[in-house]
């Protein structure tokens, strides 16, 4: 499950904003958020939130215990 309330978002976009389905699905999450008047509702990204995101989405794969440098 993605964590998004897709039926609720679709209802807001299509019924609330009058978007057609193809218009709704063409929007980015940032565009939809702005159109719903919720721009910046979460506040600025602080250090703690950045660290949470870095843990959730690391730049490198998790260590599997395999050697990747040819054994040296």
C-alpha cells in the first residue's frame, strides 16, 4: 500500500476542483497540493525530517556483506 488516500485525492481533484481524470493524473503531487491550497502545510524541511528521509531512501544499497572491491 502506498500510504496515499487515492480515492480521497481523486474526489478532491475531480469533484472539488472539477478536474477530468486525465488532468488529475497528469498533475505532480506538488501541483495538486498547491491547487488544494495546502502549499507548505507541512512546514519547511528541517534537519530531523531530512535525516528521516535519508534513512528511508539511502543513496547506496544496504550492506549485504558481499565484497565489491574484488576482495581487497
